[in-house]
């Protein structure tokens, strides 16, 4: 079983409309350096333009600022909504960011998910997937130094060529995001690039008794692998990223208690009231939906041991993946969110990656040898005493 060996954070971000936007943006930037200090490998940030909750309209600009506050952690767009941008401009910005981050930039691409954004830009939701496929094809070619001409029904490119070679002459990694359907996984496989799967929707189950879809992760990988093989590419599970909400506390009960109210508030104010998802308005239905979401594995929560166990189960059931991205949600208080990340970095990551295994082995070996060592130690002390007395007698 392949356990994740790399870890990151995925920030949409989705913030309740109450706090100062300026302070929230600064807080999000601070999370980059904070998670870097905890040993996280990647930090992903998304793009939103309507709905009020998603404050970052340009993940590229955010990453440019974050790159000055960090030195090691990789910075990724999660995602650039491909249909909203001319693919040439996306490739140009990605190349510049590869230099600004000194090779730490990852270009995450997707179709976009907020219908309000599409409406303002005059894009039909039914058009976003073919537009994304075409855009990713062009961006991938441009970043690999290919000259591209294409006359599409939504963009024109005449002898397009990126004029700046990427940092270190290595094009930034491209990752295609996938959620409920296998579209993104198949696209990534067809083009031979890496994929990111969102394991569970932030709103949880639509209604108690409904299937959350966590079990579909294994099929998502199968779609990716099949599409890759059909097009002459080979993909490795170690490159697969999976994103899940995670909250670590001192116990399962405490962890769920810390996120319950925030989860219910977001479900009601954002997903029901703002986005119009068809969910019951009854508070008891929210509680049951929360229980069902946790039961189906849509939220990883609990003590360090609980979370390690759940992540190992997720890896087993999905067939294994290389990177786990912790979806950052404003469900817990800011203090408890930071405590959760701290516990994850200090205790969960070492458990999953075996960072402390040699220490455990050394301790266990010392334990098996303790009687022998104590005997040798006692004998050595006795010998030293005899030698000291002998030296004293000689001097007398």
C-alpha cells in the first residue's frame, strides 16, 4: 500500500462574510509561512470571482506575494479556471512565476465551479469542459517550448511562443484537478500530466442517506491510468494528489465538536443560501448530514492516532497516492485551526512517513540490551573504584 509521502494545504479560500477582507488575505498569506515551518511540502490557492466567500481573484498574484514570505514550500494554483483566461497568458504568467518562486511553482488547472463566475464572463457551464481540454493542451505545449497556432471558437493564437525560458530550463509542473466526474482525470491521463482529486465535497452529503462518493476515488485513478495508457503515457500513483478536509485535536469527540458549528454555518450560508444546493432547511437534517459525512469518511478528524488510521484507510481503499492535501476550511476557530495544523505537522506526518522509525528502532534495541548494559555499567563502576583505591594506596 502506497502511503502519502508528501503533504500540503489546499486553500480555496472560503471565508464567512464578517471579518475584514484585508485581514483575511493577510491571514491566508501567513498560513503559507506557518505551514512551511511545520514541514508541509505544498500550498495551493484557488480562484473565485463571485459569491462573496472566495476573496482571491488571482491565485498567481497571491503566489507572487507568498513567494517572498517563504523559501522552500511549493506554491500552486488550485486552480486557475482555464476557460476564464486566454491560454497564452496563463502560460506566460506560469513561466514568470517559475522565476519568482525559483522553481517552486505548480500550475493547477481546472474548469471552474462557480456558475456566477461563468455567467459574468458569458460562459455556458456546458462549455467549460471542452474549453478546459483545449486550453490545457495549448498551455502544455507552450510551456514545453512548442510554437502554437490555433483558431478556436473562443481564442486565437498566431505563432504563439513563450519568450522566457522557465526557471532552470524546466517547465513548471502542470496538474489537472478533478472532483465528482472523471473528466479531469481522463484529460490529465490523455496528456500525460499529473492529477489532483478532491476526495469529498465541502458541503458533505446532500441529504442523510445519500452517498458522498469517497469510494469513487479508486475509480478516478483507474480513469486516469486508462486514459494515459491509451495515449502512450505512463503515470505513477506517487504523482497523484488527493485533497481532504482534516482536523486534528486531542480526541475524536473534541475534533468533531471544534468543527461542527463552522461546518453547519458554511453549509447553510454558502452552499444552501448563496449557491442554492438542494438541501433541507431543518437544523436536525444538518446534524444528521454532518454525522453521515463523517461516517462515510468525508472528513478526517480526531486524535493523531485517529487521523493516521483514517489516512491509512483512505490510502488502502483508493489504492494509494503520493500527496495528501489538507483542505483548509474556516470550520474551526483560528486558534484550533492552527493547533490542528501544528499537530498534523509534528505528529501525523512523521507517523505516516516513518521519520521517527530509526529512533524507535534504536530505543527498542536499547531496551533489549538494558540488562546487559546495566551489568557492564556496574562492573565498570566497580573496576573504577578498585583502581582509584589502588592509586590512593600507592600515593600513601
